[in-house]
C-alpha cells in the first residue's frame, strides 16, 4: 500500500480476486500505519521491503508471488524485487516512481495538512479531492453500489476504513513521508531488475496530481515494461478503476506463465 494508508484500501481489489479460486491474496499494513508497529525513527523503502520479505517468509510464500503495488508501495516493491527477484512471478507498479523526482506542491501541501486535521469530514474531503479527479467524484456511482455518486461511495468506504484502523501516530506519518521523499532506485538497479526478465506492468493516471505521471513513463522506459495510462484518472487507480485495473493484473499473470509479457488488453 501507499503512503500513510492502511492496507485495507486494497479491499476492492481483494474482493475481485476472491471470486477466483486460482488466486490467494494477502494485503497488509506497512510499518508505521494501521495495525503494524510504528517504531520511532525515520524509515526507508528498503527497510519496508525487508519487512515485506520477512512477512512473505512467515507466510511460506517463497516463489511464484505476484505483486501489485501503488504509490509508496511501488517504491517498496522495486526494492523488494531487486533484493530477491527469484521469489516473484510478476510486478505491477501503479502511480509511482524511482525517486529523485521533486514532489509537487499539492503533495507537500497534502502531507503537511492531512495529519493535523482533526475534523473527520474535512480530512476525508481533503483525501478524496487529492487522490481522485473532481469529475470522477461527481460522476454517477455504479448502479449496484447503492450510492448516487462516486463521492458518496468513496466517503462511505473511507469512513468505514478509518473507523476500523488505529489512528496513525504523527511520528510514523513523518517517518513514512521521509521514506517516500528520499526513495531512489537508480538506472543501474532498474536495469538489474529489467534483466531478471520479470513480467512488469506500469500503470498511471494522466490526471494524477499526487505523483507525477512522468515517473511512470520513466519506469516503463528503464524497465522495458508496458505502460497503461488511464486518461483523466487520478492517483488511486485500484479503487477508481477497479475492474479494469484487475483485468490488467490477470492478463499480466497469465501472460507471465507463458513467458509472453505484451498485453493485449486495451483501455
């Protein structure tokens, strides 16, 4: 999962894959958020990658692991795959970058404000309007959702998640932000990931104002990976474009089994 966000944000994706008995899916909280420990001190994406590898060891997931990641989770996944490439069968990098990309003003503003807002309604409004395009938020929700607009649906979902998740300590918010801001995987290490032959897919929203889409274009080029750009979509593709997003994961997994990594699916 991404910055300062509990793993339960993956629930729409998990619900999709739970319908298919061929998949076993796990999501979790990174250190410093949700129900994971929040040790003092600054964090690093390489450190959180080590956390994840140890979790996979505990689960007995030592091979054929497919990784879907978003935002800071993508940064962690790059470190994880670089450290232990033989464990993995495919990698999806969503709304992320290799680092050394100056954060946008909206990102810095969001990080400085969201942890200090006490009013839950104001906090939810800030989160939604930062991660999703306004046009999408005001659009009609899926007919079977029971909500009039996507905003109503996401407000209800976020309220449910926040109510079920312990409040993130301020020191952990800062520590995770530090990890994301100072993350860096250079061209040499990206080439080493590319040379493993791991099937990789890069996805971004063209209207992502939290992490620059140019970071995804850079990753796709350096990793020689297919790039899917969701026109007009924002940062939170797994929840904004759940069905299409999952379709791309499924195709990558299936193509990866055959050693064929070019995607045939189109948006």
